[in-house]
C-alpha cells in the first residue's frame, strides 16, 4: 500500500523544489560572471577600430567577450559585459552599453550606471594602449 501524502505536505514539497530552482537561477545570473582571463601578449583590438566616446565588443582567446571603450583619442578602458543587475550580457550602442533584459544602461567609456535597475558599475578590466593597439595589463 502506498502511504498517503497530505495536501499540505505535497504543497510544502513543491514549494521547496520551486524555491531551490529559483535560487539556483538567480545566483547563476547575479554577478556570477566567469573569470575573464586576458593574455597580455596579444592585442585585444586596434584603438582606431573604436570611435572616441564609444565601445566595441571584443571576443578574446577562449571565446569570452569583453567590452573595450575609447574615452579619449589616446586611451582605452575595458569592462566585463555582464550586467551587474542580473547577469545578462550588455551590448555597445554608441556612447552607451545597453542590457536587453531589464533596460539597464551603462556609460561605454567608464562602465558607470547611467540608468538602472543596475546599481553597480560594470567590472573594470585593466588595459593599456601601445603602438595603437589595446592590450590587457
């Protein structure tokens, strides 16, 4: 004979499963950006390929993407493309980086939040410019 399960027990079990699934999804998306490892020997992108005041998405060895911005004619800045709100990938759009999931907007040259719901800037990645090329440092 199969033991009877109360409606309350069944509901409690279902709620526990849902909570575990939702917690796992939330923690996978929030700030769970994989470590981006950049080679310091190969250039990431030519500085001239980035308009001043804007940014481009660059695929680095290993398949990860990063954002490289050009604040001034002679400087570059790089960021993780992972939105600090819930972990979606931002895309360059002129002087802004836009998150397609919830509408957060970041400055393309500083990674600073321009419009939420994100509350924290994008993770900065150290880069330098040498001979017209952007390199990781």
